[in-house]
C-alpha cells in the first residue's frame, strides 16, 4: 500500500489547503529522472492565438490563468513580429534532429525520445543540468547547423524565446512523456 503524506498546496484563490499525496505522486529524488523539453519556432504561437498562451508577467505559473484568445491581440502580435513565422520543412527537421542528437552525444545527455515537427520540437532527455541550459544548447546547435547547411538566412529568427520544460520524477512519468513525444504528435510528416 502506498504511503500517504500530507502536503500543503495553494488553492485556486491563493489559500493553502492540505491534501493527501501518495507515493505515486511523491518522490524523494534530488534530481528528476528526465525532462520533457519543448521549444517552438519563431512566430508560430502568438499571444491571442486560439490555442491560448502563457505570459511572462505573472501568468506563467502552474495551474495559473493563460492569455485568452483575442483576434485583436493576435493581429497586434503578428504586426509586431520582427520577421515572418518560421517553419521547418523535411531537410530543416532532419538538421535540427541531428543537431539535438549531437548535443546529447557531446554532453553525455541521455536522449530518450525526440520528435521535430514543423513548428516545434519535443525531446525527452536525462541530464545533470538545468533544463534551461539544455534548451539553449539544443536551439544554439540547431541554429548553427541550419546556417552551416545554408537552410536559413543569417539574420533570420528561428526560435521563439524560452521553451517548456517539465520535470519527470517517476519512471511512469518518463514512459508517458516518451509515448507522447513518439506517438502523440499525429501522423509522420512528409519530407517536403
């Protein structure tokens, strides 16, 4: 039987409430087993978009409110972009995939799963590093390789700011993330 532990969590209105968490949710690891990392290409998911978005100004907390869809905000964001939205075709996706694999090999990261799509990349990786540093390395090496292959212009913006990082503490979380990355992204993409 799983041990339960009382844990204080913040409720929706900011008041602490006590809930019982069992070992399925709780782990004493100092470091996560892996990270689920996602980063997007430039200009492909803007504030005001129908898919909702996160905001750096107080709306980027777990379970917190998201920026709601707004045609006016979406139009304003498109007007204020520094360039056109960037999409990855077959050759660019293959280059980004190889660049991420090279970072993992050189730095000794355990690559568990990778899926590079037209407007984002998902990676499940085990590493003794901060996920922000991992994202930066993936994006920097991908950019370098895309430019070296002459697949992008020198001044072209390729990636959006930041990226999503989820800490995976338990083996079942890692397995679920791998399944999501490999099989939850829709059909395989053509090499157009």
